[in-house]
């Protein structure tokens, strides 16, 4: 026992010594690591201080010493080593049962920590004696280089754009900004003024340097790199590659807060190749560019695109007067000066050029001469306007292809400031061979649209006054006429006719005398034998000479629309190459020669004429692809087989035509029947009016072949105008129809837009869906119901068993005098109206309490816009609920003539992205759905001033925040007034 006791005592003593050493090692390790951690934090702080000193000194023209750079590199290495040691120390503290291993590991770490701590302390000591910077011979970097530029003071539009640029500059989420517009419009002037604004200390705090680079049309990446390097006091080695330069630039810019201004960019600039850090890797950089082409903005992935438009008349006159001097105030010169200023079409470059050329000229004869030359021909003032035309011509030359340039010149055939219908333009391009016709009409039109959009993006064309129209800027048109004479174009559109120079008569191919007020054909046309396009529309012509068409047999496009002709000579048949023949709105045209020899004809527009029968027979016009017979109010007879023989026809418009369709033809019946349309296998676009649904009892598969249609069923006594049809829309309009009658199923199931006007046979739409087995009208995206007095609700939950209108996006309910609810009863929680974006309700007098019930509210997670007016019983738009609910996408609310409306919604309904509110004649509405939660999103509030002053606010700060968003307007001009009456509907001029 004594031996055993002695052994145990010996073991216990050894274990105690071992454990003591282990604990001692760990305690010592902990102390060393804590000391090291404290010292490394001091070192990191010191390194950060030195880096900030270096950054500031660089902007003063100094360079860091190699000693300082090596010290920072050594600190970064030690930082890395210490981080690894910290991780090892954490692992050793939880090493488990292997005590011996832990002790050896801890001993090693203790020694290493002690050593590193000594190195850290030494680096701290060394930092006190470092020579950080040395002076460079180069001058210090100026944060901003002042640019010479005309002042924009007093130009309201330009000042607003400068404010917009400043807002973008301060917004951290906006990294790339573009200013775009046509040549000579003042983009560079605007951005130079913006650059100079940045010299003020408050604005300059965001950047170390603003770098201006003029890129220009002939892009030279090495020149761009050199300019950036120059601003950064950076030198490249002789013969250094573009890649090597990019690396140096990237390294320097990554340490610099910079704004890079790229002026006059013509194509996408690869920032990586230049060496410019991307936004995602460098949070303190911004890029601002100017360009003429919106495609460049897209390629450069700009966040905000600011388009510069021409000056308004007042601003244009002020700029002209400043350029021309006090002479413009002379009584005899002022009217002439204003007329000349207007001829410059708001383009700053043209205004300043013309103004400067007339500066201090006080002879009235000089002013009259210049105005006369401007009005009649740009050729006479070429020397003065050369500076204006050159940048415009550069844009023209830079268009992507020859086709783009020809299509641009084609637009100059139309009068000044004329809104050109894009569809007509494309038809002519196809017929004239500018667009390949060896494809479907849809594909050709899509290509035409892409050409137009590209010309608009290049600022060579601009949006016209109407939907689907374009026009040329006045000076762009002048430049186009200047160019086009040499390429066979001759335009006198919209002017008094002048003689075609004899030397040009044999070379001209495209001629326009559109809207010239001529009553007879100019004799010079008879000698233009190479002419392929002749535009004579809009003239009071009553007769076309018999021999004209014998002399111009090469014609491919002939437009006589809007003339007073009653007939055309049989010599029309000599135009065997004619592809487009347009006589739209020739309201006296009663007869045309038989089109037997016009076998190349592809586009034929006879709309708005007095024709009683069609001028061709079966087997003729086999190449015809587009036929417009809309508004042919006298058309009585279409011979059997006439339509069936149009085997190439792709688009037919017979909206508002007087022709009466029978479902099928009888043996010996001389009139074409509806079944002839069903045989046209290539037909993809159809506009049509029917007296009844009898024709639709035929097989309905033909509807599925149509890509786009507008079919109206209404008695002849009803108003017969059409709603415009959107792209790829399949619209059905039923007026005065009993919806429970048969034959409508095919229309309902294939329609994407449905308009019901004065229809009967139903209390709600659910009944129609169930009766005709319409599968919830799942294809419908737009629904308008007007003057259907029998309707009491839109959807009745007791009638439907499945979701209804699941894809409907737009709903309009107008003049439904018995409508008491939109949704009635319990409807499925999902599917019904779940995709609805816009809701408009007008003059539904029986709607009470609220417009949107709680059950309806649950469906409307995609609703963006509410318009409601003349619903005099409604007290609140949106019903409240016990729990919080939300319309997460609602942006617009417009209300008018709601005499009992007291509120929009309760506090439990949240509208987080509400932007615009319009109110008119809602005198009891004293509260708006604006809270601290959504006040910042509000962009506009419109209403009467008296109403606004009576609004009650829970928080005065909210009113202060949105006060500047309020715009006072009179009752007569408030939002929604245009919806009171049913506007006249115009037919779409579309293929």
C-alpha cells in the first residue's frame, strides 16, 4: 500500500507541474495576443492617416516617397500575418483533449506574437521619421479646370437642366448621366457651364478632380487615355501599350474621387480598355457624357438620360437679340429680325450664327434679303449657315447605313413642321424598294419602325403632334433638302411652286409638290421620265392630264390623297411598275379605270372615296398586300371572287365601310360574301364593321390566324367611328348587341380588348361568361363598358365557379346608371382582376359608400391608377379593414365631381408609392392619403386653391413637405374633365 501511495503522489505531482505549465503558457499567450492586438490597431490608424495625407498631397502636385510606399506595404503584410495568428490562437484555445499538442502550439504562438509585437512597435517608431512626400516639378492638380462657355443666365430651360444635373451629382445611386440631343442644340455649352459650377467649394467636396475629355467622332482611345493622364499628372512610358496605360490609369483612379466628363461621344466607349474603374468597384466616381444618339446612352448603360430640346420662341428671340445687338429693337427691323429668328427653329447654334451675321446691320434691305433667302432656299445662304449645316451633316453621315440616310432624305419630301404618319411613310419605303419586300408585311413594318426609332434616337427625326407620327426639325429638313438635290430628290412641299431647273429634270427620281395649293400639274413633271415617287397630296387638283402617266412610266409611288379629282384617265394603266397608289380622302373620286395591268401593286389606299364598286376583277392584283377601304360610305358592290383572288393580301381595313356582308354567297349571287375573307390565308390584320353577328356563326378558327383585328358589330344607325387599336391588339366593339345571342363566342375568346356600348341581355358580365362558356375571359387585357343600363355589377360571386378576368389590366366603367358594385358576393381570393393596373369609373350614380370594397381591395395588388368622377353617392374610394392592407403599386388618383366624397381611404390602407393626386369639385374631401410614410414619393397634387387651403393635416411638417408639389387649377381645367363626354373616335391609319 505504501508503494502504491508513493506512486500516486508522484503521478499527482507530475500532473500538477504539467497543468501549471499549460495554464501558464495559455495565460502568457493571451497576454501577448492582447498586447499585439492593441499595437496593430495603433499601426492601422497610423497607416490610414498617412494614406489620407498622401491622397491630399497628390492633388497638390506632390508624389509619395518610395520609403513611405514601402512602409505602407510592410504594414499591410503584417496586418495579414496578425490576422492569421488570431485565427490560430482561437483554434489552440479549443484544441480538446490533446494537451501536449496544445501546449506546444501555444508556446509557438506566444513566441511569434511577442516577435510580431516588437515588429509592430518598430513600424510605429519608423513612421515618426518617414519622409512621406516629395515635391514634383509638375503643377498641382486643379480640382476643376474652368471652361470658356457662353452664359446660360436667363435661359429657364437650361437652368432647370443644370439643377437636374446637380441633383444627379448629389444622388449616390446615380453613377452615369447622359445629356443628349441634336447637333448644335447646346449640349457642350450646358455641360461646360455645369463644369464651371463645380468650382464652388461646397460642390467640389465630393470629388478630388473633375476630368474633361472631348472624345469626338473619330474615337482615339490613346488620346482619351492621354487626356485623363494629363489631368492626373500621370506620365506614360514611350511606346507603352494601351493595356499598360489602362493599368496605370486604373490604379491611380481607384485612389481618387473623380467626375469624368466625356463630351461629344459618338459610339460606345469601353471603359475597361481605357482604364476607368467601373461603378461597382469604385463607389466614389461618376461619369457624365454628351451625345447625339440615344443608342450611345444605352450602350454606356447610363442611369439618367437628359434630353435637350430646342429653345422656345421667347428664349430663342432673347438669344438672337443678344447675338445681333440693339439693332433688332429698331421699329422697321424688329419684325424682320423676329421672322429670321423663327426660321432658326430654336436651334441655338443657328440662332447665334444668324444673329452674329446680322449684328449692327441697320439697313432694312439687308434684313429683307436674308429673310427672303431663308424662306426660299438654303442654297442662297449657304455661306452663312455652313457652320450650322456641318454638325447636322456630320450626324447624317454617321447614320448606320445607306438605307437610314435615304429614309431620312425621304422625310424631307414632306412640308416643314408636318407630322408624317409613320405607317404611310413605311408603306412608301416598301413600295420604293428601300425596305426589302421579300418578307411578310409585319416584318417589313417592324423593320421600318426600327429605322424610324433609330433616326429619332439620332435626333434626325422627332415625335410628331399625333400618335404614330414623326416630323423633321426645320433645320434638319433644310440640310436634307440641301443634300438631297444631288441625290435625285426635289421638294417644293408646302411652298409656292417654282420651276424645276432644266438641268435637273432628267435626273430627278423623287418629287414632292405636296400641299402647294396647285390646281394643275406643273409642266416640268412631264420631262422627269426617271421619276419613281410623286407626291401631290393636299392640292386642289381636279384633273390629271391624260398624257402625264405616259411620260412617267417608272413611277413606283403615286400619292394623290386629299385632292379634288373625280376620276383618273385610263393612261394610269401605263404605270406597270406602280407599287403604291394612295387616293385617301379624295372625297369626289367616283370612278377609277380597271386595274388590269397594275400587277405590281402592293399598297392600295381607297379610303374616304365615293367609289361604289372596286376597280378590279377576280384574278387581278395578285401581289396586293395592303388594302384600305375604310370610310367608303358609298361602296355598294364587291363582285364575287374579287377579294378571294387577293392571294397575297395581309392587311385589310374596311372599318366604317358601307358594304353589307352576307355570311355566304348564293349560287349566281354577284356580290362577295363574308366567307371570301376566310379564304385569305395570308391575312393577319383585319379592321371590319358588321351589322350583326350572323357572319360569325361560321367556323371561328380564322380568328386565330389574325395577329391583330378590330371588329365592330353595330346596327347602321349607331355611331360608326372606331377606337384606335394598339400594337398586336385584338379589339372587339359591340354596340347595341344582345350579349346572350349566339355567334359571339369566337370573338370573346380571341379578343384582348373588349368594348361593350349600350348592350343588353345581362345583369353582370359573369352571366355572359357562364352562358357562353368563355373560360373566365382569360385572354382579355382591356375592358370598357359604357351605357349598359341593365348591369348591376361586373362580377357576381354567386354566378362564377372559377377565376374571372385574371389577366385584365385596364377597366373602364362609364355611364352605368344601375351599377351598385363592381364585385358582388364572395369571389375567389386569387385570379379575379389580380393583374388590374388602371381603373376608371365615370358617371355611375348608384355606387354608394365606397368604390373599392374590402373584397375588391384584396385583388388589387397590381393597381397603378384610379380615375373616378361624377359618382355622386360615393363617400370613400377605398374601404377600410380591421387589419392593415396595402395597394403597393398605386401611383395616381384622380377625382372629379364627387360631391359627397369625404375621404380616399382609412389609415389602415397604405399607399407607399403614391405620386400624383388630382382633385376637382370635391368640396367635402378634407383629408388626403398622405402620411410621413409616403410624403416623399408625392410628385404632384392638382386642384382648386380654395379646396387646398381647407385640407386638414395631422402633421404640419407633412403639408410643408408637399406644399411645393401643389399646382392650382380651375375647375374647368382639372383632371378627368376630358372623360365626361365620349370623344369622337378616329380610325387608325394602320396596315
